[in-house]
């Protein structure tokens, strides 16, 4: 180390001497090697209205560059990615403002996102496929500066479940990362589910993770993802979805679909559709109501021992809860830590934030025409 310092010092002396010598020269400095950048928008451009909206509502207000044309330098070249569709970019730009930036402005104050928000939002049309793990990335937060949203070309604004899962949820998940990268969350959070994380196989987990105290399988991968997922789910899940999550977490789940193998894994109740139809339990009451979702998205509700449309009997079996974990209590402990952290570190009311998001999410689809008009109405 010392030798390196000596060499650097010597080089600095040579550089200073060279600068001193050249400063005595009569030669005039030439033009800058950096070209002037004209930031004037072209009103004849096809993308002028969106570009102007982004400049006025993101760049000028938050010092944030909103990218949707996907410059190569902004992407990871290890992925095969495509640019975002223009009209979908319009929708996501106005929804980011309505469901994220405007929410924090109202609850946390106008300066909060100006100070702590990302400096770059990048939209990408396709997902980032992770070939080694078989998973796909739908959002990234990089260095507390940049957030990337993927799969923009697949979005269906009228499909709340999809929009919440891929975009609304992702916005708040990735911003939670930016916040905890700025001010770390209490280490107490990491002790609640210690020993239950699985960084290598989380993608093979299912709804059973709720009974282990995780809101999603991805949240069970590591502490930081658990923290961000807990916040994002609490903020964006509807009251019905959140209550259902806690009910699943408190009752448990079994992974065996065999009548003869009911004690194979864990948890309290399980559905057995007796066919290839994908199904999930809705614990809204004690009648064991089962929600069966067909491949075309059609939803059917059945009570215990009813038959589905193929005539197969849907059976709910009761199994012993063997894991010894109160998943709902673990999730609520995590929410309370996040709630206190928002208050102490940021002076932000997490419950007020959630309420504002819930209110806006419940009407966003009816508001889409007026939201789009913020872009398409630009002259």
C-alpha cells in the first residue's frame, strides 16, 4: 500500500508541474470536447406528448429521468430485452404518478420523493428471464437511484390482479428497497423468520409460505426481500386480500394432493380438486369455500364436496398443523416493525399511505380516461 501511495504522489507532482508549465503558454483553449445537448422537445415527434409529460411531471419536479425507449446503456446486456410499447408506457407513466408519486406527496409531503425518490425509472417491454433459476425479474432497484419495471408489453390495465402484481406492488417493493438502502431497518426484523429463508429454492415454494410467516414465496428468499415484500403487500393488497392472507397464514396449508398422504408436509387445510384444474382456498368463512380458476381466467366458487364443471368432486381435507408457527402473528410482527420504521426513520404514517393507495387503486380503472388525458391532451 505504501509503495502505491508513493507512486501516486509522484505522478501527481508530475501532473501538477505539467499543468503549471502549460498554463504559462500563450495557446488558447479550444472548444469543449463535450457537445451541447439540446433538451428542446420536438412538437412534431410522435412521442412529443409523452416526452413533455415526463419532463414536466418527473424531470422538472423530481429531477427524475423517466426512460421508456430503452437506451442500451441503461439495460443489462445479459438479458434479451425489448423496448416498451408507447401506449402502455403512457398508461404506466400516469399510473406511477397517480398511485405512487402523488400518494407520497400527499402523505409524506412534497419534498419527500424529491429528496429520497429514485433518479431513474426505466420501462422494459419484456421480462428479464433468469435461465439458471427458471424465474423472471419484474422489477429492480439499483443503488438507491434507479428502478426498472419489466413486462410492460404484457400489461392489461383493466386486469387489476395483474396490474397490482406486476406494477403497483413492484413500485412500492422497489421503493422500499431504496428507502432501506438509505436508512437501514431494525435488525429485529431478521430474527422473526430466521432459519426459514431459502435463497436457492424460493421459486419452488407456494402458498404454504404464508403459514411460515411470509407474505409471498419471493419474500421467503432472504431478509431484505421479505422486508420489501411485506411493505408492498400491506400497502397494495385490498382489505379482502390482506385478510385472506392472514387467514391462510393462521390456518396453514398442506402440500400433499393425495388422500392417502395427508400428513406429508404441514399445515391445517388443503383442497384436492381431483383433476388438473388449478385451484386455491378462500378462507372467508367456515364453509371451506373454494375458488377454482380455469385456464381462461373464469372463476368458480364451490362449497365442500361440491362438484366442479367436469363433474369431479372437490374435497377439503383437514390435516394436523405440525409446524408450530403462527404465520399470521409473524406477518403482523413484521408489519409493525415496518410501521414503526416508517414513523421513526421517515416520519411517514404507513397506515395512511396504505389507505391512500387503497382509495386510488379502487377507482383507477374508472379514472384511466382522465389520467391518460394528462398526456394525450397536451398541446
